[in-house]
């Protein structure tokens, strides 16, 4: 059915390293683009040009130039014009197109300030989605696949299915929608519908409407040719009432088109043997060459007593309800009765930020927190901690537990989503079979978390066993190669599916 084995893939995402980042989506967009390019496909990554953020992190950036292309879109009663900058990801053939619209994207943050989402987020990302397809047309990209990520690009599959159906340049275009997090759906009041550029006939229960609102993630799920999410377990969870965030019915209906593909990690960025952001390097065959030095420097940087004899528990996270901060708060005093240290890096909900600051103020020799976004500290916590906390309420995939495994830092995780798919609990059997890689607990309960941390503290007092678990985790291959192959399979299914979508009664 396909004209050639080499696919023309357009990846659309609202964030991508090193241009912008609030969470794992940014890591995944770039790493997947690189992996697909390494397989010989033609990959174009399209992201908004958040110029302020780009300039703030100039040292990591490839040179960005103006393509000269200018275009305009009628949206919200205005004619909004924009430009397109471009660059290439270093040492790859991946082209990056950055959509330059200063009113929408030249802001201090990506999506929100002071805990409040920008009021025009619907307009900003409807514009972005419509711009992606305008650019495909004007730059004659002729995509086979348009791969969309999260609600910010959820409109694209609907546009491909309607406005762009049969247009020159889109004859072969199928869409894939990846769900990185069902908790963020891009729900806006119904009067935002005209911003989408779509006919009101799509504002119905099967397509774009949810409880009277426009729902852009639902739109992407309803119209895309294939759907993926970022771990097999999360793929199952979101088809249930508890995990579906109100979209389980639609996802159940499309279960045959939904695939869970575990994220990988980008070895160019996350490798303790070459990471430029950590003070000493090490590998699975020579852990002592660097890990103890990383621990000492982390303690020094965060003002904690320099002690190698006690375990340091690290956490790097968006401070949101998803990540289990309420569990930690409920058992913090029990945990801090032990001779341990805890280090936190994150930003997010003010109540969690102030709680952790308060904890650090009361336990200055045991707890350190840095509130903010700091790439180098994130790497240093991965390298310098002994164990890493991820007691998530839900976790579509999670990247930090994989970074931790790579850095010999034992993850302590709740058995949900991608955490369940990537960490093996330590017990007599898994120790004997050399499969143990961390600590896993089941119920969302502070007692269960505390007991699990205490199991880790006990194991830390047996250095040989601890070392064994570190070695098991560090030996796992998390490279993107395998995941990228799975995406190619999904792309091929999408191309087949595209042909029978209109005749299945959903139109
Ligand atoms: P999520 O996408 O839900 O936030 P992931 O575990 O998939 O969770 O990815 C989070 C990514 O964001 C990781 O690369 C992590 O290191 C990074 N990160 C989160 N908070 C911060 C922070 N405050 N400073 C630096 N990096 C951070
Ligand atoms: C989301 C999820 C996280 C996942 C990331 C990248 O933000 O919360 O679990 O790892 O996307 O897919």
C-alpha cells in the first residue's frame, strides 16, 4: 500500500528540547525525531518559537535562521500573520521549523503564569495546529504521517480529515495522535469553536464536544487514524472509568486503534559516562569512578552535610497532584526519623512548593529543596542521589525512573502506568534472578510509600545487595531504537486505516 519504505513524517509538538521544556513531552519529541531519522525516514519537527525561552538557553542551541516564509490565518475575527524559523538537530537530518508569532508565543512561560493558564490558550494552539498544516502546504512537505502530541495539536487530525482532505500535498497524509497525559485535555467553552476553523457540525458527542465544551484532546482521539500512548499499562488504564478522565468511552470504542509504546531515553543527553552537566563520570563497569563524587558535590551544592554513609533520596518533578506529593507530605516525619537526606527540585502548585520549603527549613541537615527549573541540577540529582522517589498517583510513562536506572539511582515507584512497565521490585526472588531494579508499591497510600522507603533504607545497609540492584538497572537498554520501530508499525497501520475511516459510520 505504501509508495516507499521511507516515510515523510511531520512531528508536531508544543515543546521540544532544547527549544522549550516543561516536562517529558519535550524530551520525547526530540528523541523520537532523532530515532526516526536514524532509521532513514524524513523527519520534520514543528514547534512554536517561544523566543524568550529559546534565548534563555542559548548555550545548548543550534543556530536558528529565518526561512523567509510568511503566512496568515483568519482566527478569532483577526487575520494573524506569522513567520517560520528553522534549524537542524545537530548530527542528524531532522529539520526543525519554529513558528514565530510573537503575540502568542513570546511570553515568559509556555502555558501558564502564577498557576493560571493563559486565557487565550485555545486560540494560541488552534493557531499553532492550523499553522502546522499551512506550513506543510506552503513548504510542500507532502507528509505521509502527521504525528500529533497532546491537546495542543489535537485539532490537526480533524483538519486533515475535513478541510485538508484531498488537497494537493495531503493525498497520502494519515494522522497519529499520541496521548502523553489524559489529565490535560484542552477543554474550552463552546464559543471558542470558530477558532478551530471547523464546521459546527463537528461540535457533537462523537467528535469535539464534551459536556458543552470544545475538547481538543477528544478531537484528536476522534479523528486520528491511529492513537498511541506512552506505555502499555497506561493504554489499558485510560480505557477504564478510573483512568480515562471522562474519555474512556471513546477510547474503548477505538481500543483497536490504540497502542501503548514505552518511551525511551536519549543517550546523547542522559548517560552518566558522558553527561557534561555532572561533576564526575561513571558507568556500570566502574560506578566508583564517579558516583560517590557526584553525591558529595550534590550535598555540597544543596548545603547538606557531606556524608557518604547515609542514603540520599532525590525527586525532580512538576509539583502537581499527579506526582504524589500529598503522600510524601503525610509520611515525611516518619521518613525523616531515619538517618537519611532528601533533595527536591521542582516547580508547580504553590502549596507543594511552600510545604517542601517549610520541611527544608525545619530539617536543614536532612532536606534541601530548589524551587525552579534547572537542567543541570536535574542531572546532578539523578547522578548524586542513591534512590529516586516517584510515588505518582498516575504516570503515563515517566522518564525520571528510566534516567535513575541509567544513573544507578534506585527508583521507588508506585505500580502505575509506565512505572509499572519499567521498574522491577526488589525481593528475594528478583534479587536471586538479578532482575530487581528498584522498589515498587501498589496502593496510593502513605503507609505503603513509607514502608517501601524503609525497605530501601534496609537494603542500603547491605552494600553488596544494593550494588547488585544498581548494576541490574544500569545494564538495561532504554534506547529509542525499539520504540521508534513500534511507531513505524503504527504509522503503517495509520496509512492503511486512513482509507476506511470515512466509511465506518463516525462521520
Ligand atoms: P512529566 O512529563 O509528567 O513532567 P516525566 O518524568 O516524563 O514527567 O518528565 C519530566 C522531565 O522534566 C524530566 O526530564 C525531568 O528531569 C524534567 N524536569 C521536571 N521538573 C524539572 C525541574 N524543575 N528542573 C529541571 N528539569 C525538570
Ligand atoms: C507526560 C507524562 C509522563 C510522560 C511524558 C512524556 O507529561 O506525565 O508520564 O513520561 O508525558 O511522554
